[in-house]
């Protein structure tokens, strides 16, 4: 589990590839609460 391991995030960064552990477009963890403010 290190830079040589292509299955880990650190290994993906080292090799410059993308996959499950390191998506090309990282998904947002929490959406901004804009809908709640618009309703009020």
C-alpha cells in the first residue's frame, strides 16, 4: 500500500491515472444548502 500500488489513491496520483479510488471528477461530499434558503 504505497506509491507503487496502482489500486490506492496515492498510487493513482503517482502514476497519474484515475479510477474508483481516484475519480477524475471528485464527487461533492455535501451539497450546498441553496434549496432551503430559496423556499423561505
